[in-house]
């Protein structure tokens, strides 16, 4: 077998050696780390878990001469498994490619890490192991945002009466004048929403009805932009954009989703506030839930009347 083909299927440690740049680099590796998760783009992969296997190699800067056998001065194996656990817990993903890239980038945030090889394989989707491998280096992750620098937004829930009020623009003006980025949340639109009598299909329909209402709000004020992904929200918050949350993707992709159904839209907004660590939540024209289903630690919650 030609060496190029053999290396394509070799363990990432061999690929690391074969593609190493001049100069000494040490390597640490994690082999055959298997976990059960819900992942996949097909509907059959939702609501069930499958085994995925991680093989990771991290090239690290040479150890200092005065290491003194001090574990706190090295890149620990725990950092690799913690990176995997963190990304699996962040949200449900469709693609192994996305997961591999995020794990590699999180590892490369470590000071000593220079290059990361991440191979992930699905073990239960076919007769063999189906997988991907990515290689990322430190100079490719300059775009990443330090989580400690993420803003804590202001969240305002607007009832349908608030959306239709002649005072809507003034309320948005008042909220925009404050220092935190502003995210608006709404409930289902005022028209009749179809009922199915089936929990999961009804959940989808109610989420779509909220998204229709988000677009209705956006049509009333050109400053309001409908967003549906974490990436869009992160960018919008950093750039002072007023967001209207379209919830389907974030809710459906959440590892620990909201306990309340989407029809309880204020509780859904409270879950969103807790998930994104909002600094404050104002409910305009709606009723605060007795039990939002999540601990609202550090979130100032206020109810305002129309």
C-alpha cells in the first residue's frame, strides 16, 4: 500500500509525525475515547444516542527545563477530555465535522498547544466506523472569542399587545439606550395555531409560530433583525445589533432543552435568558412564570405593564 494511503488511515499520531514542521515538538494523545451522544443530521438520529469514538493528538511546545515534575505546568490529558465534554454539552450537533473543529479549537486555546489532530468516528451507523479527521493549528484560531469577554445581554419579552402598541418604538428606544446588547423575544402570533395532539409535532408547530411572530415584529422596526443561531447572536451582540430571537434551532439543538413547552413562551424566554447568561429580563405585557424551569442565577427579572 502506498505510504500516502497508509497514512490516510493511520492513527493521528503517525499523521502528526509525517506532516511535522522542522523543529522539536512533543505530542500527547488520547486513543479510543468512546462516548454515547445524540448527534446526526437525519431525523432517525434525533431522540436517540449512538457511540462515537475520539482519537486526538496534540502537538505541544517543548517542556520547560525547570519542569520539576509539576503537573500544573503541562497540558494535561484532562484538558483534552474536558474539551470534548464541553463541546458535546454545548449544543446538539448535526455534523461530526463541526464537532471535530470545535474540539480542536478549544484544545488550541491552551497555551502549550501548537497543532491538534482530531478524528471522530460513528460506530453504530454502518458495518464499519464512519468518521472525519481535522487538523488545526494555533494560527488558525485567532478569530475565537474568549468566553469571559462575551456580553451579558438585556432580554425583553414582548406580548402581542406590546408588539401592536403605538408605543413599541419608544420602548425599544429606551432599552437600546442602556449599555448591554438587546435581544427581543416574542410568543406565538395572534392567529390560530394548528393543534396536532402529538407532543413533538406540536412543539415544532409552536416554535414556527413564534418565528412567524418574530418576523412580524421585525417588520415594525427596521432596527430589529431576526436571528436563529448562536453564531448570529454572538456577532450581533458584539456589533450592537438589536436581535429578535427565532428559537427553533437553538431549542431543538440544546442538550438540555427547556422543560416548558413553546406555548409557554415567557418560560421559554426565561430559559433562553439563563442559557445565554442575560444580565436582565423584562417581561412587557406578559405574566412571569411561577416556575421558569431553570435557575435564573444573576439575571434581574422585571415585569412591566403596558
